[in-house]
């Protein structure tokens, strides 16, 4: 009969009880942040205050032989900029009369669904971005949204179509440089 050291047995018993208690081992595994640049017109929005504007395109991903099992989509303040239209030289803070919140929603679907991704894709958000008096993002809620199994599958396949919708509190231009996917096994 083979004997195992006490630490190995204690670890095995502890993991067994931990697993039976409903804890998820995947939550302990690290994720890797992957930024997807929104090149060209996909990330640039000419906006009017309160009017939704959408752009759609395709993102490519090389999983490098790894099968992803989980992930989340995150928007980061440093990837978002708001430039108000020239309205006669008034203070920027005056442009924020009713709200200082920017909303961004993202949908993801198969590359073949590029024409309908905004209607049929998996929805992430809306993310509410609080802007300061200089139109700089200061917080984002929610900070991350868990990816659906469908979106994880599309990332594993290497390509997905995305739709990004922006609703701005000011008229001007909003630029979303990238989307951050936190990906894990």
C-alpha cells in the first residue's frame, strides 16, 4: 500500500470539501487582460447630445492553441476620450448641463452576423461612464461584465463581429481606443 505525506492528504481532503461547498476553482485561476484596439471608424463616434450612435466591425483574436473557458469585458477610463464641439468658446463644464454620464454598450456575435450584430448579438452593458467637469472619465459602472459562453466560443474560433453604441451628454466626438477582454482558462 502506498503512503502519502500528511500535507498531500490534507490538501486533497481540503480541496474536496472546498469543491463540494460550491466554490469555483476557475475563480482562483488568473486571467490575462487583452486589449482589442478599435481601429479606424470602429472606435470614433461623431455624437450629438443624447442621440445614440453605433459603429460595427470585426475583431480578430489568436488564442494561440489555448481554449478559453471564461472571461469578462471591461472598459477602462484611459481608453475613452470626449471632445466637445466648438460651441463659441464657453467653459467645458457648461456643456454638462443635465448629465455628466456617457453610456457605452457593446454587442458581440459571429463574423457572419456583422449586419445584425447590434440587434442579435450578446449585449454587454450599458456601461455608465461618469465624466468630470473637463469631460474626463472618472469612473465606470459596471467595471466588468462576464462574457457569455457564445462569445467565449467566438473568441476561441478567432473572430467576432462587434457593435459599439455611444450615447454622449455633449455634442462633439467620443473616441473608444480599445475594449479590454479579461480572458482565462
